[in-house]
């Protein structure tokens, strides 16, 4: 049986892993490192409606809330009716997203 060692000792014995460990701990990425074209200014992000999105949100994220049973029943019924009629965006998620977007436009 081999002798157990601490994480620090293991990293000292495997120097190629030490760089990965440093990047992970300090949240450094390959994109952050200077390249051969360091004199070229980075491109500004395109001005889109997504410019207000926080950088940690790159895809759909879970959002949990509570609602009345009546509201849930109405949303579920609307979703099922839209599915039966073959209307796109018939999921509960799609309906709630659309309703929230419209509310935010009116109240922003």
C-alpha cells in the first residue's frame, strides 16, 4: 500500500498540475493570458439586447418562485391548449418568460 500524501505535497511532485491548480483557484482562463498579438485591442462586445446580461449567466438558469394554485392551473391550461392547437412556444416556461418580459418592458 502506498503512503498517503497531502494535496500540497502531491502538487509539488507534479508541476504540470500546479499550473492547472493555480488557474482554477484564481479563476484564470486561457483567454485571459496575453497572446502573440498583445498589441491588438480586444473587440468590444456587440451592442445587443443581451448587453444587460450578467456575465455568469450564459444560458438559461433556474428561477424558482411560488404562486397560487389558481395561477398555476391557468398557466397549465393555457400551455396545454397551445400544445393542442400546435402553437409554438407552448411550454409553461415560454409563457412565463413572455409574461415577465412584457411586464418588465412596461415597468422599466
